[in-house]
C-alpha cells in the first residue's frame, strides 16, 4: 500500500534524529544569507530527508528522493544577498546537471519498483526481487555519487551559497545509502559488489580531494569518499544471512558523517563570510582572527580522519569488524589520504602566514562575522563528535564492543601516522602544487571523448521548448515502463 509510514528504531532512529537536527541547524544558518528562497528550499530539503526515513513503502521513498532533488535545485540556483556565489551561469549549469542526474536515478528506481511490484504485488519496503536489483544498483550508484557518476555533487555543492552547501551536504547521498541498506542485495556469485565499489571509490575520491584548490570542492570529494565507507558496510549485507551488522556499521558512519561534515561545511561558510571566497591558495592566518571556528574545524578534521575519541574513529572501527579484508585495507589507505588532506585543509586556512597583502587582517576586521546560529551549531556538532567518539554505544542500535582495545587503537592510529608522515616529508610540494595549472581530470576527459555525440544531442534537446522537452522525457519513461511490463 503506497503512502505508508513507520517510525524507525535502532540506528535508523539515530539517522532520523541527525536529519531532523541538522535540518533545524542548517535552515537557521541560511537566514544569514538574507534570502527567504534559500531558507524555504532548505526546509523542504530537510523534510524530504525526514520523509525518506519514515517511509514504509517505495512510492513514498521515491517521492522523498524527488523532494530532495527539486529543493536542491533551488538551493543551488538561489542567489545569496551576502555573497555573490550563487545564480551565476556556472550555478545554473550545476543545477541542471544536478537535476538531470537525480531524475535519471529516480527513473531507474521507478523501473525497479515496477518490476518488484509485478512479482510480489506489493510496494512495501523490503529487499527487491532479483529482476529489479540491477536497476536499483545503478540508481544507488548515481544517488551516492560513486565515481565517475559524481559530477552532480561536486558541481552543485560548490556552486551553492555557503550555507546552501551545508544543507546539501547532509541528505542526498545518505538517503541513497539508507535506500541501499533497505532495498539492495547485489551479490553476483556471492561477491559483495557494492562493498568493493565503495572501497575503491573511497580511495580514488581522496586522491582527487588532495588536488583541489577550493575548500568546498575538497569537502565535496571527501563526501564521495566517506559515502564509499558507508557502502562498504551496507554492501556486506548483500551476501550476509544476517543483514544487521553491515547495515548498522554503514548507517552509523552515515550518522557520524552527517555531524562532522556539516561541521566542516559550517566552518568553511564562516570563513567565506569573513574573507569572501573559498580559494585555499588565498587563505591563511585565520587561527587568531577566528579562534572558535579554528577549534571546531580541528575537531571536524579529526573526526573525519578517524582520530581516537572522535565519532569517525568509532564508526570506522565498527566497519573494520564487518568488512572483507580487501575493502578493509583500501579504507585504511583512504584514511591515510584523508588525514593528509585535512592537515592541508587546516594548515592552509588557519595556520600558515597569509600569502596575500599584509593589510589583509585590517580588511577582515570590517567583514561580517558568522551569526549566532552558525556558532551555536558548530559548537554543538563538535561536542557531539567527541561525545559519540567517547561513548559510541550512546547511539541507538550501535553495539557496545571494545572500540579502544590496544589492537584497535594501533590499527586506527597507523593511517593517521602515515598521513602525517607524508605531510611532514612533502608539505612544500603539496602546497606549491596548488599554484600550478590544474590538468583536466583524466576521468572527465575520457567521458567527454566517449560522450561527445550524445552531448551534442543533449545540447540540441536543451535548446527545445522546456515543455516539449519534459513531454518527450515523460513519454519515453511511459513507453519504457510499458515495454518492461509487457516483456518481463
């Protein structure tokens, strides 16, 4: 029966609480942009995330996906009255690519619902029938921005307003992970395909993050990497007789990621409101000018890197308990890269001498400070990151294992030491490398070559009347669904 709801329990309840809490914090922070359009879209966006968790049927879950899609489109396109970082031609393009990717994922989700419903007569949330799994797998790859299907995330999150980026960082990919945990069980030949996919992307995304000059692009690539961690846990349930351990580990990391990644985006928003941009090459020396933001950024960086007694360490340790050896090794490598990346992040923004004119501090004193909602939210999220890291089982549904056994601490600290060691050896090369001309990403180049003809067709279609384009798309979806029903 469509439009059914159920209150979640266990770690799903914690995910619901994180969605609701961050919805309040982020929506309050958008008031700083002085644009009611961003605030209204943020409220709808958070409502879509909450709806996804309480949905008991696939139709309602699909509607939640679409609420997230269209509200995100308006968040990306709406102009901030404080900083001219939105409503530019690049933001327009980012919004179009965002909505195109999300509608593609939703269409695949819809096909999976149709195939599942034909065989079971029900659309209630449960593991999909085998015939529908392939379509759902592709939908999840898009929704979770697994590379190379990640362009919509990096483009959208970096072209939105500073506080718009905060709200966007919370929901879409985590709803994709949650959907995978509830519906997906892809295991060809008992091989945990989703788990291995997440582990590989976790490493590749970290490598891309290290090359970024924009603070928000760096954080966006780390969203992709951290979602890879979540899929390592969620993917294990595809081949396990008991779905709980992997799902709990993956969703526990999702809860922690929501907290510390929103914290990091808030610190960047505060910095952007202070200096007017997010270019890492032109930052530095903000530790004394913004002490609260500096402390919160360090806590967020520690959490995402997996420093003991922070939330990221706890969920990464739980993931180690359920992951296969190969994904486990890949995640350790990704953790070393994450440590290196966030040492760079903290150093370039707060620690080093500003690489600009000496009068920058005087100019900064005349820039607006972050508002009380952002400061309150940063302190609260930083405190939560430490609380969960200290007492992980305070989160509902999370087992009370020995997270701080000597062997666990050793394996958790080794990637941190490796990342810090690389920074100590190669700091100068990493910093000066930012000033060089950035080569075009090889994945992007390959995709553009392969898709040159389809892109020309897409541009020609884009020049059509919008109503005609929508009509063609809807007609194609109806015909495809009819053919599936006819021949399935």
